């Protein structure tokens, strides 16, 4: 996985708007990560897919920062609507959870895409009529489609 090492000072916002340049640079890093793995860069994903990554694919030792949209609220409840499409660039960066003056940052978009390309399943949401859920699950199970 591609990473960038920098100091927290370099990511501090200032009045000159230099932080916008850093944001553009981080987006380019996400694009480079996807190209390095030979995949196309997905810029949007459903809330369900993002939460799946957040709960099942999150790299150990990382937190997230510099986000416009929080995945969970203060109580740990998912903030995302499962079937709504979200711009992955609004989820900021993954930051190594270590104390010190230097930290490792990974663009959320790049990390999400790298994880998505490694998974062997797709997340599908299906709405069924009330009372038909068990029947739908049975049909999918009998067809060998559930992971």
C-alpha cells in the first residue's frame, strides 16, 4: 500500500489557503494508489459499502482525520444512509495512531479502493416486500449467491 509521511505541521490549515493544495495532493495520492494496483479509482460508494470498509477492512493502528463526513457519531452509531451514494473524498485521510511529530497519512479514497479491490465479495442491498425477507434469503442461499 502506498503511503506518504509528513509532519502534522504540513497539514495545518493557514490563512493563505495552502491547505487546499495539500487536499489536492492527497486526492492525487489516492489516484496513484489505485493505478498502482491496476484498478480504476472509485470516487463514490454507498453508505453500506463505506461502513463495511470501516468495520471490516480498516487497517489496524489507524484513525481518520480531516473529514467532512463522519462515519460514526460519538456513540459509535453509523451516520451513513445505507443506500445513499457518498463522495469518498469527503472522508478525509487515515492517520497512523502513533504519538510523535511525524505521522503516516493514507487518503481515505485510496485505502477504500485498495480494500475494495482485494475483497472477493460485493455488497448488495435489496428491498423486499414485508414478510418476504426469509423467502428472499432462502432463494439467494439456494442459488449459492450468499457469501
